[in-house]
C-alpha cells in the first residue's frame, strides 16, 4: 500500500449526512447491483459470482464483478492472479478510503470488468469501523459513493462478499439492490442465513430498496427433493416468505470446480474447451458430460435470475 502524506483523517467527504456526499438519485443508480452473500464460508459465493457475471458478459451484457474479499479468489476463478491487473485490491481500498470512483480492470473477459480484490483489503474492515466511529452508520454507504459514478456504464454489477466479516458485509448490503444467498444444505451453512437476516434489517434503514432475490443450493445433489424440502422449510423459518429457492441447484462437482479454478476458467469456458473433443451431436444416446451438466446448472440459474430481475423490475415500475 502506498504511503500518502496528503491524506487527512477523517476525510473531508465523510459526514454523518450521507446525502451530502451521495447524489440524491443514488438508489436509482444501484438498481442493477446484485450481491452474493452468506455469513458462512465455503458456500459458493465466489464461484457463483464469477460464473454469473461471466455468463452475463457472454450474453451481451456489460458486466462488472466486484471482489470484496481479502482472499481475492475471483483472481483464481478468472485466471488473472499475479498478472499485471492483480493489484491485490490496492486500488479498491484506496477508492473507499478517499471516496473516489472505483477503477475497474477493463475487459478481463469481453464485456466483463472487475474491481480487483485481494490481501490489500485485509484492513478494509477496520477502516470501515473507524469510519463508522467518525460519522455513524452512514459510513456503510462508502462503497455506494465509489460505485454510483461508474454504475451507469453497466447492465449488471455483481458483488462477491467475504465470509464472517461484519463491516464488509454491511458495506455490501447497503450498496446492493438484490441479494442472492448461496448455501450448502448443512446446518453450519444454513446458520449463515441467520446472519444475513440480522444484518438485512439494519441495512434497509439506509438502503430501503434492498431485497433478497433468492436462496441458491450449492454443491448439492441435483435430484434430491428431500434436501430441497428441508432447506426450503428452514429458509422460510429464518427469512420468511421473501426468499424463494432457485429452481436449479449448483450440482456437486468438486473435481470440475478444482479444475476450473486451477485453469482460471469459468465453467462454460471449460465446457467449450472440452466439447470439441467429446461432443458427437449426432449420437442420440450420448450422455452429457459432468462439465456440460454443471454448465447447464449455471445456464438455468442465470436464466432464472434474469427472469426474477425482470419480474421485480416490472413490479417496481
Ligand atoms: N459445483 C461444485 N461442487 C463442489 N464444490 C465446488 C463446486 N463449485 C465450487 N466448489 C468448491 O467449493 C469451494 C467453496 O467455493 P467458493 O470459494 O465459491 O465459496 P465461498 O462462499 O466464496 O467461500 P469463502 O467464504 O471462503 O469465500 C471451493 O473450493 C470451490 O472450488
Ligand atoms: Mg469466496
């Protein structure tokens, strides 16, 4: 991180009156911001964020992916780790600190820009806590301030949030229009939904449009209706009726996930890569490859996501 002698604390832009440092129409500017969030780790936030943003770009949308994690795993998913664009989150951290517009890395894939995360974000939680100490809860709008100036450039903005990091989760919640909550079916992962529920209400005070779009089962058997029923009941108990389960799950496919991350490719990119060799379109008995099945999961989830978005937007209009 660069030393900056000009910098004064608290920064002059920060005041308890958020409306003095956010444009009045800021809520309109974040209508296409979707965060993947769950207080627990290892439930698919990063994998799903990267694949959804990548699919949006591949489908002609101008997409932005924000990696709000000190782990910086989006760099592995998209294969830019240790490349020239990988500043480990330094530019991101500096934007928040100074209240300046985010400066994404451009065209990490055609149509996909990325706000790079990584170890430089390790201090973000304490920075936010001190901001809150200075101005109160309005400081949780610090990411909105940096995002709003560039948001009109994008059709979709996806935020990958960190696990067990209350200040950064609050920041993400106050900057998002919609939440997708990925979860595994085990008790610990489902407990993460409780954390989301608690913080959701607080975030609504600053960001009244915030909604849970849906809960997404991750790394689960595709055909298990008993698991699905059980999770649906528990989701309802924790989040009420506001959070439907996505129809499709991300099927369990650990080996493919590992291969994708090692190669820095999204699932549909792996599929393309493999199908040249494996696909015989004329064979009616040909079984789908596990990569095709996983790619179809993401296609189905993305399609349902687009449909949900359209429904919410038509209701809001
Ligand atoms: N379809 C899948 N089946 C099984 N495992 C998967 C699948 N897709 C991804 N994984 C693996 O699951 C693990 C957790 O995924 P991921 O990193 O996306 O979760 P996360 O919620 O972002 O975790 P963290 O909270 O640590 O950031 C990773 O090791 C990933 O490679
Ligand atoms: Mg992650």
